C-alpha cells in the first residue's frame, strides 16, 4: 500500500508541476498598434476693437472746398489670426448710414439727430485712397470689396485708411458710424 501511496503522490506532484510550469513559464504575448490622427480645420479670429478717430475737421479752412483744402485722412489697424494655410477674406459693411453696393459702399457719419446732415467718408485698402474696403469681390488689394489673405499661423495686421472729403459744411457735433468687420474662411 505504501507503494501505491507513493505512486499516487508522485503522480500528483508531476501533474502539479506540469500545471504550475505551464502557467508560470508561459511566454505568449500579443502586440497591437494605436493610430493617432488630428484634423486641423481652417479657423480665424479677428480684432477690430480700435477706433478710427477723425478729429479737427474744418471745412472753412484746412478742409475747405477748392484747391487750398485737403481731405482729412486717418488709419487704423485690424488684427487677425488664422490657422496656417487658411485662406480668408476680411470684409467691411456699409455701416449704419451707408449706401451703394456691398463691394464699393458710400459711407456717412451721423449725429444723434436723424434729420441732421451727414458727413461723407470712406474706408480704403490703400494709402492712395483708391480702392474702397467693402464686402466680397476678388479680395485683391487693388480692387473694391474685401481683402483676402493666406495665413501663415502668425498674427496679421491690416491697415485701413479712412478719408473725409474736403468741403463738407455740416453743423458742429459728434459724428459716428459703426462698421461691421467680418472674416470669412
């Protein structure tokens, strides 16, 4: 009986060793890959928070009609930031009192009195005051409408040139207009 018991113990020990060995010495494994993607779309922000302030307009002296007078001119900057590679178009509407086409509006400054005369002015893309800043168009610097840009990921400043034509005799007062500046992409 002792032999049977020893044989039984040996069988259990061998079976245990096989089971323990197969669990503890397994070297099987699996490998996989993880793909990571990012899609960066066209995106822009615009900052037109500056004010173009025409001060000192005097239609009887400096800005008088005729050869002695000159237009009153000013400039302001519009900032934009777009993802690199974004093609965008900066547009300016007619303002609160404007008329004409979207591409080449005629703009007017007005007082709080709706019946008072208005002061003509306009905004331009160039310092020669030739190309009106408006909406749409081809986006070129030498045509009317908006102004296009292809972003490089850095801030862009666009200078806007304003002009009040000489010779406008209007009542004294504070004249204002609000222009909506948008960037489309």
